[in-house]
C-alpha cells in the first residue's frame, strides 16, 4: 500500500521559528489536531484508486536545528478511518485488514532526520507500527514551511510528507491481488511551539 500518511508531521522537524534559528537547542512542537491527518491510497481491482483519511493524528516533534537532530512520536487513531463509504470503512476495520478493535492505534516513532542545505527537513526515518507489527518507514518531505503568528503569538511549522509500504508486512493481506499490496501514504502536518 502506498502510504500517504501525510507524515507531514515529520516536516515539523524542519521548523524554523525564532527559537530554533537562534541555536538555543531543542524545541518541542505539539501537533495541531485540526491540521494533522494521514491519507492512504491503494489500487482497487486494477482500475481506480481507493482513498481514505485517518485522524486527527496526535503527538509531538522535537527539533534541534543546530545539532541537526530530531525526535518524532505520533499516534494515529485507526478507528477514525473514513473513505466516504460506511460499508467499506467497516470492512477495512475487520481483523483481516486493519483490526481496529484489537489495535486501535498505529504509531510512528523516528529519531533519524536528514536536513537540506537551508536547514529544512528532507527525510525522517523511523518505525511505523500497525496491527502490533513494527516496520522501518521513511517519510519524505514534498513541502515544508514555518510562520510566526502574532495573534495568538506562536510559531507554527508544517508540511506534507509521503511514504510507501506493503500492507502484507503488517499482516493485512485480505483482498490480494485484487486490492494492491502497495499503499501510498500522504501525511499533512502542522505543529505549534508553546
């Protein structure tokens, strides 16, 4: 499954607020639940692409721009999955697919960040856990930006991240090969520094 977990959360690791630019050390951002979601895409019967959204995602990102390091911890509420079709949502939550009753949350934890020359986040590497199974996953930034809000006063960073995974690696094999094993994730994320 190509996973577009909008793991944009990882984009938060490239935050450029005044505190972080000053080299003052690590800055911790809280994810904004109004702007942090994961979208997934998977080919369906070789014709169209099935899409759904999960979230809001909660968690935090700590970034030390001077040290070029970071830490991401995300919680993804799988029961919030929404494809726009209730019957399909219920089927996807069954034990042979996402098993949301037994595993209500998925997790992404990462401590390996790659920055570009301007100090923005290019890639975040870590472990994605779904259905109780952890697998390596890299999130790649397709966009990233930060801003300083005057009212209320706060620094906000966010972006879009993409990743790809195979659902069979997590034990979600029902429907293959009619529904692709490849899942594309899109992760949109915004985070706020206190």
